[in-house]
């Protein structure tokens, strides 16, 4: 219970700090937005956290790129209450979440910011965060259900990534995210771990993992104690990846003897090898 509270408090602190930092008063940008007619200004959005750029205004849209904290994009239009159509400095055009956790537009309220509805608009104005959370949750469940249909598929180290007759651990995770959510992950577990660190956020506390997170492990190097204890977890060599199902369960494949794709307990033997985890779908 203490660890869960610790995770929640940490998330609240982050969400409280980031939006405030993006709306500091007195900047030149603020002055420009006040002095210029609104119709003459092309809004600029500032990315607050890693977020996907998609080819259509939906969480089911194909991922065509990633925007990182600090990136600036031109807002072309508010495509829906939940997505902006944006243009990157390199000229790439796509759609990204308008939730203020991921993007702010100085001087304006994001369509997905959850602000109070204007007078006369009624109390039923759409709220972005619940819908985005719902879409992400649905995508995660599609990934997991895709994985479950492969239960019992034989294990093969170095399996062909273009077929589904056999899997090794990273081929399995790559296939189910591609098939279930349209997200193409790198080929192996080490590259997938690097992807999580680059595009999401590494989670080192098992109690802070969420359903659908990828979790990464190091080799078991002995029966006395943990292979990961006292190690620099950011530099240990990843040797296995699994999907966390919540409630102490893992969906993965790691040996022929274990039965190929299986659901197992997140047992102490796995906890001793745990390095970090992280969300693919946010």
C-alpha cells in the first residue's frame, strides 16, 4: 500500500509541475499573443511529455513519429476535441493528443485540457482525459487478447519475425503490439528496452508497473540472491522481455520446456531478475 501511494504521489507532483512550467507569465511569447490579432497568429504547441504522432486523429491511427519533451510544433487545426493536427519543424504533418499533459499552447486552453465549458455550452462538454485513457486501455486489452490467442505457441530462440508459428520472447512482444495496436517495436529485447527509455518512461519499482507494460529482465546468474541486486539497471544486459498483466502475472515465452507462450506468476525468481518496465501505449 505504501508503494502504491508513493507512485500516486509522484505522478501528482509531476502533473502539477509540468503544466505550470509551460504557462509562466511575462514571456515574449505571451506579449506577442496579446498584442497580435488572434487570427494573425499561427499557434505553436510545446510538447510536455513523449507522445506519438499519428496519421489520423485516433489512437488507432498508424504511428508515424514521436514528439519529445520540449519539441515545438505548429498547430494546424483542432481536428477533434482530443487531437491536434500539427506540423513538426521538419515538415511532417500528423495528429497528436491535445491533452495538456502532452502539449500546451501558450495563451490558450487545450481542447483536451478538461477546462470548464463556456457559459451556455451546457455541462456535457467532452473531457479529453477519460476518452484518451479509455482508448489507451482498449488498445492495451487488444494487445493482451492478441497475446492470449497465441498461448501454447512453441518457443524458438531467434525465431523468424515474419511468421507466427514460433516465437522467442521479443518476437512475441513485437508481434502482439504490431497486431493488436499497430505499433512496430524493434526486433530484440535490448532494443525494445531502449525504445521504452527513449519514448516512454522506465519504471524501476515493480509496484508501479501497469497492465500492458513491457518488463525487462537480466539473466539468472546463480541461486543465491539477485542477478540485478546492486547493479546499475540502466546498463545491465537485457536478456528477456515479458508483458505485465497486473495482479502479479506475466504473459511471455522463454523456453520449450515451459510450454512456449504462457501466463506465469511474477514470482520471486522473476523479481530477482527484474531490471525495469515501461508503457508502450500511453
